[in-house]
C-alpha cells in the first residue's frame, strides 16, 4: 500500500500538472467535426492551444468566449451565445464542446440555464449537440478534465440513429480511451479490437484527429475522431472496456444509461495487462448470443465459448517475451524516477517493476484510487521541484519535456512521456501499448542504457 | 489595477493608433474587444509575461489557478547569457479554498518560499483573472513582502480579462516604471548609453546586434528586457536615448521616461539592410556625436559590402519569389523591406495591428498590385496565397499549420521562431531560411497524388 504525500508548499515550482480545461479540450478533440469552446478569457484558450499545437505539431481548433472583466461581472450568456453563433456561421461544426474555466466558475455562471435560454432563442441550433463540461482550473489536473469531458460525452443525447442506417452485423464494443493513451496507442487498440472481428466505438478517438496526417482541405474543426452518428450507436455496444482508472465514472454512466456491462483495465502495457485485454476481447467475440456478457462467469455459462486469438497477436506475444529477455539485462535493477499523471504513472511504474527495475520516486498531479497501489512506498502529489529533490541518484527520469532541465542538472537521462512533449517528433504516432507498444517502450529504454554504457 | 490607469494605457498618446485619425477612428486597435468565437489571441497576462519573463535572474510568480502558469511556463523563446531563473515556473496554484477564503496568505507564503529557496534579486508577481476577481490585494501583499524580505517584490496587475496581449505589454511597462526604473544607479555612465526597449532576445537575436553597437562605440546600458538582469533595468533612467525595437508594445515606457527623465526615444527595426542602417544612423544622430556618426558610416560600408558578397548566391535563388506576409505592427513593413533587400516580392501583408504610420510605409513598399490584409483567418490567408500565386507564407507560429497543411512553404517570423533574423548577420540567416523553405525537395512529394488517385474512375 502506497502512502500518498501532498506537498505542503504554498508555491508550485516548475509545475507538473496542466489545467483540467486543457484535458477536457483534448478529450473533445477525439470527436469528429468538433470545436472545443473555452468559456473564459481568451488567454485560457491561447495557452491551451499553444501547448497542444507544439505537442502534436498540428493545427488545433480551439475557440474562446473571450470574456472580459465587464462581461465576467455581468455574466457570460451573451458571449457564449455570440461565440456559438460565430462558430456555426464560420466553421459549421458538427459538435461543440463547451467547457468552463477558473474565471467563469469563480463568477458562477449558470451554464445549464444559459444553454437552455440560448436553445430557446435559436431553434436553428436544435440539430447541433453542445457537449457541456464544468472544468474549474483550480480543481484537479489534465487527467480530471479529460475524464470529466468523457463523462459528458457519454451523457449527452445525440438523438436517435436514422433507421435507414445499416447496422453492421459485427458486434460493437465501446472503448473508453483514457488520457494515458496517445493517438498512436488508440490506433493500436482499434486494430487489435478489429482483429477480433469486433467493431470498436472508441471515445474519444484521438487517432483520427491529432495523429498527424495530411488532409486535402483546410480544417477549421477536427478532421476525424468519433462521429456524432457513431455516438448515436452507443447503446448498441455489447460491452464497455474502459482503459485507465479515470474512465470508470464514464463506464458507470453507460451501464446506468444503457445497461452495458464494463471492465476497467487500468493499464495496457506489459505482458499480463495486454494478455488480459486480448482474453477479454476473445470472450466478447466468441459470445454468439445477443444480450450482455458476464466475462467473469464465462466458464460456467452454457453459451458456446470458443475464444480465438488472432495469430498475429499470438506471434507478437512471443516477440514481446523475447524482447523482455533481451532488455532485462539493461532494465534490471535500474532505479527510475517518474513524474506522470496517475493513470500513466500506474501503467509505466508497474511495467518497469515487472522488468526488474526499481521505482525510486513517483510524483503525480492529482488524486486517484490507483495511487494506493503503486510499486513504491510513497507517491507525492506535487511538482517537478519535488521530483528534482527525490530523483537524485536514479538511472532514469520519466516525465514530460519540462523535466529536461532538472534531468540535465542531475545528469540523469530523460525519457519523455505525458504532456507536453515539445522536443521530440512523432507524438501523434508513438505507440507504447499492446504487445507491440510495450516492446517499443522496452527497446527505447534499453537503448538509452546501452548508449550510456550501463 | 485601477480603471483610470487602464484607460490611460489604452489611450497612450505615444501610439499612433490613438491620434491623427480625428474623432471617429480613435483608439481603434488598442481598445478593440476580442470577438467571442473568433478571437485567437493571447490575454493581458500573456502579454505581461512576454514583456517581463525575459529578465533572466528574476523569479516570475503567477498568482492564480494552474492554467495560467501550468500550461505556459518555460515555453518562451527568450535566451539568456547568464541566469536561468526566468525559465522556472512559479505559481500559487490556488485551490477552491483559496477562492473562498482569499489567496493573499498563500501568496505571501509563496513569495517567502521562493525567496528562501532561490534567492532571486527580485520577484515579479502576476495577478490573473481569478485572483483579480476575488479581490486579492496584490499591491498590499507585495509591499508587505518587500519590506519583510528586503527584496523588491513587484506587482504586475495584468489579469487576462482586462484585455489583449498588447495591453498586457503596457501593464508590464507600468510595473517597470513604477517599481524598477530609477531605483539604482549604474557604476558609470557614458555619453553613448542607450536602452533597447521591446527587444526580447528571441532565438538570441540581440546577440546579432550588440556586437555592431559595440563596434561603433554605442553602449547598451539596459536591455528591456531581452537577456536583462534585474539590476540593469533599475538604472535605465541614466541612458541618453531609448531605442524602441520593432514594437509599439512598450511605447508607454518610452514616452513616460521622456517625461520623467528627459530621455528622448526613437522607434527602429533591426530587420533588413535598410532598417539596420537607418537604426545605426538615427542612434548616432540622436547622440549628436560626429565621430560616432563617422564610425557608423564606416561600419555600414563594411557590413553592407560583406553582406552583398554573402547574399549574392541567395539573391540569385530568391529573385522574384513571392510571399504573403502575415504578422503584426512594425514587422509587416520591416520584414517586407528585408525581403525586398533579397529581391523577393511581397504580394500581400497584414495591416491588422499597424498604425497609420506603418500603413503609409506598407503602402509605399507594396506598390500598386500588393494587397493590404486587414484581417486574416486561415481561410482568408489561403485564398490570398492562391490568388496572388505566392510561393510561401511568412507569418507567426499560429499560422504554421495553415500553410503546411495546404502544402505551402512557411517561415516563422514571430515569437516562436528558432533562428535570429536581426542585424546584418540575421539577414543572411533569413535568406538561408527562405532558400531552404522554398527549394526543399519535399514540396513535390507532399503534393504528389498516389498512383491510384490518378486513375480516372
């Protein structure tokens, strides 16, 4: 059982965390045709935009209600209305993701009331879903905002699917893709699920929007991701697989709303974690009857159970086992210090532990039930100054690009993970989950140690 | 921040936005409100940070929730030749409790912790929307802390919601005027002491110009604020001349230092041969020293001769290439003049943040076929590029992907740029970058359809 320490400082020095609205905007970017709209001062949007643009090296469509001192005091209704109408006129979004900020939460705008009255005044917006999420800057971190946005996405009503639509005979599975997953990870998950003959409905699907691809035309809204018509199909999913503990509340909402059973996979890197995922998919795919699945009772059930793992992944599993053998020389006994958001911290630290590495220090951004179950005695909710104080003497530091100067100061190599990563290319396609992604991670780390002659 | 003060800054008489236009056009650019849904710019806090964070040895403490510092710290492009304290992120990271009970105590403790652990010569404390809204008295906390810790703790009252980045720049200037300039004396002064104002040493640009100034015998007393120490800004009031660089942003500093200390100011640019020459000549003329003027002429002759040789191969390759330029204020003509030095043609440029004076220069440089863009969202820029058959877009980082995604060569000219383009050396660098961008072998590949896309179906 890990002890959780909160730093008692009044000042955050070299902050590790980003704001919840940034996380919510990131989640929204995984929907197709959306523009995330920050209800706040224009700087709230500008800073988030600059960070995401620099991380993904992509145009990122984010908008602002451009609140001023006066409009803040008077209330933001007019600005929200004007912003929505302007976006609809200029960019014709299929969805708007509206999120609050510290400024408008402090003021206390009645967002539901405002949205209701805007809808009354503008029936022409009836067909435009506006997904609303409350994300005060002063409560939580990126992971919390991301998770809150996913809850709003699955709560929002997108209307009934058109009857003429042709529903594939494939069985659909909802995948809730937590903020620990990068676009490349989501793409890998999609491929894996499809390989089982299942149809993944991924929320949010960053692999279609910020994966880094060249479109034919200029996009003023997200060019890909989960579409509104896919969101209308949510209730048809046989099962929900939530990746990342922070996705649990959204999975629960889907269960309450549609009766869809779920399984939480807190991690998707490492042999056992991926085994579990594939085994779960095999069980879902082999379930021939309509209705809902109880995977834990599978052995006692009378339905036909004949799990099949695609040969590609059987082979990848053997490749990973070989990679584990090859890399264990370099990773075994190494002391690693990490500063990551809770879900990513859990996934990465356990994988390292399973490779024989030691976790010297763990720093994170926000609360999570997982923090009690880390492979280390103590975890600090804090900043990069805390990491600097704890990391001395470790063989490797894992955190975002902001850790560069402390890593240089301590003369410890830095492996970049999380947000933001400014000084590495390919953040849109990097994959560190599944058998293949786990291998990549092990090779990356092994190569760092080989380079250093460790 | 008091309302009258903000109104004063918006009506800054040193800024041509605010006069020469009669009653009707008054204050257009400075007071224009950001449009909900369309605005894409930064806030006043962003502007204040841009102007002050380059002070390398100071600590910059943001009093607000995590968004303001957490999403932005460490990402400024200003370089330092010494201290790196400015690259650290400090924030009170306020929680819901602080909002309910007030954040002043937390701020005071935060200042104490920063001083005890990092011993900076000064701390700049920035208010933000939330802490301004809950009424935290920044000035009072800073005053108490200054007295207690015997270290200047400077309040910067620039919450994002008071206005644009530009206003934030000026609010930062006010903090320097009120709390920093005039609080210390230089070791010695010379008749050739100038201040550079509004130069932030992005990508080390300052380092391309300082040797030139040194060579002709001009001493830069205070750099405001690129690669500056806190101490040097304190004695800026002893300079003979303020040189405002490519920027109306800190114009209030120039004007008020003229009022308070009798220091005249001139507005100059470091981009392109013509502008660099003019800058050196104007400084020498203002300092009214014949020998200095002669030295300037000698250096100009030397440098331009060297430059002609160095630029010859690039001029040959760049001749007749067409660009659309989208940037702000002074740069919309200063970069144009640099491009024309290289034989390139500017088919369109922005006038969005330009003064009447800027616009006159733009008109002159553009010629009769050039387009003056008064607004420029991504679609509009792409339309103008297509219409004028431009070969590339030269703009700020925000438009980088507008160009790249449309498979158009791009050069970053604003804050986020990675190469120094100032001074004579900078022009060579700019020529190289234009050449690399325009003649890269990649353009054909990214425009090439796949074989299967060519099959008519």
